[in-house]
C-alpha cells in the first residue's frame, strides 16, 4: 500500500486465529485522522475500527466528510492535507456511487480489469453470474440499466475477494425498487464472501437494514455509534427498529416526520458522544 | 382510457422483422432531433451531385472547355494515360510518398502525444516545440528542407511527415488529457500496473481523439504532397499536372485534380470506416 501525504497506510498483519488480541485483529484501524481542504478542517480526528467480516454503515449529513474518510481508506487522497494512522488489509475494493465502468470495455472486460490470475476470465464470469448478469458478458456498459451497471461494479469489486469493501453511496443513484433488490444482493454477496464492509450512506433505513454497526459522523468526528441486533435489522423487532431509527435521525439533527410517528411524539435527543 | 389514441402522424418506419409483419404498429412519433439512422452509400450523394452539376454545365455549354474540361474529355484522357502507363506510374509514386509521410507522421504524433500526456516532464519538453511548429506554416519549411536534404524522396516524405504529425499530436494529446480522472482513480483501486493502465484506460480513452487527428492528417498529407510535387519533382501526379500546365493541357490538369479528389475521399472514408469499427462502444450522433 502507498504511503500518502500526511498519512500512513500500512498493511495489516495477516489475521491469525486465537492468539491475536482484539485490536490487532481489526481489519481496519483509523487513529486520529485529520483531513482538510484549505483552511477548513473536514475530518478532525476520526478513530474507527472495523473487525474482519463486520459490516459498518457510515451515516452523516451531506458534506460532513464521509467520502473524504472513505477515500482516505482507499488511498485515493494523495493531495489532501492531513495526518493520522490508517491500517487497512491487503485487498481492498471500492464501489463508487457511479458504477464507473470503462465505456470502451465490455462488461466482462470491466470485471477482469486489473486481475492478474490466469483464471481471471472464468472467475469474472462466475462473479457476473453471481450478480445475475450471466449472458451479458459481451454487452457494452451503455447497453445496461443503471441497476445492472451497479451490479457489474459489485461483481468487479467482489471478484478480487476483498478483505475490505468500501462503498460510497453505491445505491444513491438508483430508484427505490432497484435499491431494495440491491440490498438483498449485497447481503447475499457479503454473506458469501465475508469482507469487512464500510458502507457510506445518507439513508438511515438502508444503514439499519444492512449494517452490524452504524457510525454517525458529525463535525469531523465519530459522534454516535450504535450496534444493530439482527432482530432490529430485519424489523422482526419492530419497536426496536423504530427506536433506533428515531435515535439515528435525532443524531443526524433531523426531526422525524410526523407521519412516521405512531404514538410518542418525537423527542430530539442530543447528539451523543 | 379505452379509446384508441388519435395520432396525427403515422408510424415512421415499417417493421423489418418478418415475425412481426402484419401486426399493428401505431406509435406516437416524437420529434427526432438527431439525424436518424445511417444509410449505406449515403456519403456518395454529395460528390455525385457535384459531378452532375459539372456534366450539366459542360453539356449546356455554360462551362467553356478551355476553362474547365468536360467530364467525358477527362475520362477519355484518363483512358489514354492509363493505356500508355503514365497515370499508374505517377499515381503509384504519389501514393507511396503520401503513405510513407502519413505513416511516419502518425507514429511520431501519437508517440509524442503519449509522452507529453503521461508525464509532466514530457509535456514540458514536447508541448512547447510542437506549438511552435504548429505556428510555422509547413510550406515555409520547404526551402530549408531542400537545403538540408536536396530534392530527393527524403525531403518530400519529410515535408509530409511534418505536416501530418501536428494534428495527430494535438488531437491525441487533447483526448488523453481529457480522460476522466474518475477512471484514473478506478485504475488505482483495481490495482492496474502502469502498463495495464496505459493499455486498458489511456489508449482506448485517447482513441477517438487519435482518429480525429488522423482524419486531419490524411487530408494534410495530400495537400503537402501536391505542394512538394509541384515545386520540385520529376514524377508524381503533381509533376504530371505541372507539366500539363506548361503545354496548356487543361484536360490533364483537371484529371489530376479529380485523382486528388478521389484519393482524398477514399482515404477519408477508409479512416472513418476503421474508426467506426474501432469505436463501437461510442454512442454518438454520427451513429
Ligand atoms: N476535492 C475537494 N476540494 C475541496 N473541497 C472538497 C473536496 N472534496 C471534498 N471537499 C469538501 O469537504 C467536505 C466534505 O466532503 P465529502 O467528504 O465529499 O462529504 P460527504 O459526507 O457528503 O461525502 C465538503 O464540505 C466538501 O466541500
Ligand atoms: Mg459523498
């Protein structure tokens, strides 16, 4: 991994079983991350750990620095001023909000991009089948719908068997129906490949539905952390789901809409630390 | 609503698919702003119209044959020159000059564009001199080239090369610089090597610009060819025309012009054909 300006990206030691302490077992570790554009600080000391296989959702209002944090983890912020220590695994994949497919390459060519293994093509075909696009290998990206393009992007990132999957509002540009389907697909893929995931989103429901843990960014720091129990995530525990939802909306400084409120009036809780 | 929609205009095009023949096809036809589908051989229309005008002008006597020979005279002249072998001979030598110049010019232009586009040092070293070369008319260099290389083939091919490499460089370089930074980021996140990055991202991304430059280059090659052959040559189409001028043979001059025109049209068509095949992924107005 590259060492970049003002920060340090190290490769995590290989995850060995029982002997490792809780801290060194983390797939991702961020300590005191500071990033600024010009005089204005965007990230003012972010600390974050993600365990192997853990699914973390990063919430925050627009412009709070979610993408800045994700790009720092991806090593894409060469020219941004800042400091801090970042440790990420060897194999990191990124899914962007735009599918970012090369328009001059076929669907298959886009998935094999950068693969060096001799069986790259066979693996890419399997990955495309996994996202439900078998038979579309020879299509051009512009011949696919937005949702299909984003599925190619998912195939491209998962064919590398990443230990960390970084996704920056990957479903933000999709319609509501397609988004729900993509949630199911992402859950299946993550269950099958078990990467650690950092999903940036501005959608509270998406975060609750997908994540094990939700982190809210505020004023350039991690302001709120909530764990999501499986029952709450699947809405089996409807009351718990609703409480978490209100809690998060309050943390984001949004008063819940009155229509979504069955009984108790909204009580905007102070943003916790 | 159960009532059939009332359409003011009928469907635009009938079904091509026999399986659908006989089925109703009533669709509202929105106003089409693009030029519509490509039609084969449509490119012949403009040149044919020109030919028709020329023939009509000559046949009606509006065009004096001493000013512009009749099309049939030119065809007859072509027949005579073909029969005694002069046309083929001069055409072959002209084509060889043009193609050699085109080849070297394209190579030099593309390589310089890559060097200047992929490294800051390359850009600092290359871009300035090319811009200076661009400001000097290619023909102004001919006296110097004659002094250095004499009047043999080297000088002629070099003149064409110098005229060709500039548009190839400019367009390729601009396209290269215009490659979306997001793709560069992508290349980094999927771990492409430098060579892989050039092969999978830079070259395909710059290809549309390269082809645009090539089309300018092809035209430029014929222009330079005419000049070098008319200034200083003992063979070639330009020499044949220059000789005809001293004898007042309008028909041969016009034949030479027609040959240049046909060559230009054919070469541009060839480049466009290759371009369409190579850029299948593009969805543009050209179609
Ligand atoms: N390349 C850049 N140059 C200058 N300012 C930037 C740049 N990228 C982001 N910013 C600023 O940093 C802040 C955080 O941006 P970002 O991380 O993209 O927010 P978001 O949480 O919406 O993803 C914003 O105020 C934005 O204007
Ligand atoms: Mg963002």
